[in-house]
């Protein structure tokens, strides 16, 4: 019997979980954890782990026969999870990641050890990969279970990708490569219920690389064929769609450095300007369904992407020049003291107007400006920020900023702010404060607070007190947070008024249980307090 977990909350009532560890063999074990919840009943949680020379994995099952807080006849509630990896040889690898729940409210009401209460979808994948000397292949089946009253996502059943493993030399400098993919998508609730997609992308590349200068010229042909099916009657243009797009990309970058005096100390400064020209002609893609595609962020590194969409169903028109630069400072022990990046896209030709909802934002964006900054300000103080700004509409798209103090492993402080103009159509602006302070020998106080600035309300607050000795530790955490409700539309902000309060008490013998550590870094990194370290190279 391992150390019990004790807690209480408005969702669950008084909670007691007692884990029983069973050492079945030297390479597989089982943990059974009865969990009593005064408001909902008794749940059984089980975890089975295994490890061999070629295979490793974990199976988790959580089962509640009858939820006392639900109406009669609601039924059983469960969560099943499987993660598995097989290394058959140095060339072949298999992978499975599968999670299933009985109902959309399971995670938000009961919680789980393997999924966050804020997860909005469950990812499912089974894949088999081959890494050869000439060809890489990847065969997978993939799907998403969308939680709540939202549209169902497409499943890829299956998806096969083939690509050249390394560039094919054509002379002294010219290189060739290729990529191909076939996918079959299904979604019985969508307009296009089934679709076959074939994509081919041969590429010619001419690289020139030196320590101080690098330049790449490349051209590709992007050919995609769709055969779409629907329960409705389709025209010939809808059932079979062919898209062929040439692409030309020129990218150049300089790497310069010099010795510099950093507030009286010897330092090294780098200056890394880069420029990219990208040309992709316009094609009408409104007859193509959206199967695995969405908009990507236009952060500094995203400005130099060759496509501003994920997947293959949309390829943006481009006749644009992207200019950017990064400067860094290092001390004499190669610790990064300062980094600043600034970039902008200049459209040489106005994008075509389109009725396609996914590409409307691109046609209205004349020039996107993005920057990122990290500054090791003074001793243990750090400042970081990033923003995305639409110069044409003079609107801030996204921004985030934080100030960090890292006095020691157990003394941390962070003030952060984040803003997004549209997350699923909703403007987000949040302010957060996180701190960890030792108050006495072996005693530690940790707290976090997040506030919705736009709607003037608290959305998440935690406070934790921990005592840690050489061999054991005890932790008390009190929390108050927003209760997510997936049955309410995301633009209905009244759902944020529902809050849940609770506390938990946990005892741990060091060296036992799932986690190797039980210090402040564990509390901050496991998601309870949502702490993020400053993004430095030495991390």
C-alpha cells in the first residue's frame, strides 16, 4: 500500500485515494487505486506498465459504475488510455496513443492522471515508420474525439507518407528531393463524408553554405488530387479537384559576431540578418474541404514559413519578401544574456480576394510584424516578450510578456501577461502571478493567481504549502478555478462564472510513486501552477 491522497472539492466532495502497488515481475507492474468521492461514489483506477527490449508501454483504466451526482440511468463512466512504443529494429518503429472517455464531461468533472481538465479533444494515433538510407515512410491512422457539443473532426484512415531520406546529388551543388502522401479521410457528419487525397511535391534545391553566409534557392511543384464524396449530389468540380502550384523560394542569411563590452564585462555579440522571397501563384481552393488544415501563428519564426497553414488543404498565395534579424549577447561562459528578433512580411502583390473563410484573414493582412525578446536583465532577473502586429489594420494580434526572478531552485517569481485578439472568435487578455518562497527550514510556500483582465474576474488561483525532509514530504494545496462546460458555446462567457474550490493533501516517500522528484520544480512543472521558465539556450 502506498501513501493515500486526501482532498475535497465542490465537484467531488471529500476525496480519498489509496494506491496499491503490485510487483508482478521485474519488467511489468500493476497499481490499483480505489478512489472514494463522497458526492459521486467509489471509482477504481488501474495502471499497468511493461518494458521489454523492443516494447514499452502503459495502460490506464478508470471506472465508475454509478455517479451519484448524475441523474438515474446516466450510465457508467470510464476513461481508457494506452500508450505503446515498439522499436522492432534500427529501421522500424511502431507507436500507439489512444484515449477514450465515456462522456464529454468526464475530464472536467472527475479529472484524470493522463489528461488535463482543460483538454478539448482526445488524440488517437497508431503508426508504423520505416527509416531507410534512401526512403523514409510513415503509415498511420489518426483521429480526434472532440469533447462537447461541437462538430466532429475528420479521421485519417489511413495516411501514408513517403519521402527521400536525404538529398539526391545532381552535380556538384544541385540537389533534388521528393515528398508524397496519400490519405483517406472520413467524417459522417461533414458535408464531404469521405475523401481521398494524393499529394506529390518534387523539389530542386541549390544550397550555398559557409560559416558566415548561407543562401538557398529552391523550386517545387505542389500537385494535389482530391476525390471527394458526399451524401448530397456533387458537381464534377466538387467531386474531383486537381491543384497544381509551382513554388519558388530564395533564402539568405548572414552570421556575424564581434566582441563587445556588456556593462563592464567581456561579451560576444552576434547579428543574424535574413531575407526570404517566396512566390506561390493564386489558385481557387474553395471547392476543397478542410480535412487537416488550419491557420498557423505568425510569430517571428512563422514569418519565414513556406505555408501559413498546417496540412495540405490550403496553400497560401504568396508574392512576398520577408526581412528579419536576430541579435544575441553571450558572456564569457557562453550563457545567453540577451536575444532580440524582429521581422516583417512585405507583400509585393495584393492577395486575391476570396470567399474562403480560412483565407480571408490573409487577404486582409498587408504586412505582418513580429518580434521576440529575452533579456537576462540583472543577475537572477529575466524579461521576455513577444508580439504580432498587423501594420495594415494597425491592430495587435497577439502578445505575451513576463518578468522572472530566479533566486534559487526554491525561490521563484513570475509576473506574466498574455493577449490574443481572437481565440475561437473570443478576445483573450490574462494577467498571472506565480511565486515560490522558502518560509522556514524544510518549509516552502507556493502560490499562483490568474485573472481575466477583459472580464474583470479571477479564473484560477492556487496556494500550496510543502514540508520536505530527507526521506519524505507532505504537501497541502488549495485551489479555486473556472469549471469548463463543453456543452456551452465558447462565445458564451457566462460559463466562466462557475468556479470550483477544493484542497488536497498528499504524502510521499521519496523514491516511490510515479514521479522521481518532489521538489518545487515538480510542483511548478506538473501543470498545477502553470509556470514557464525563461526561454534561454542554457535551459
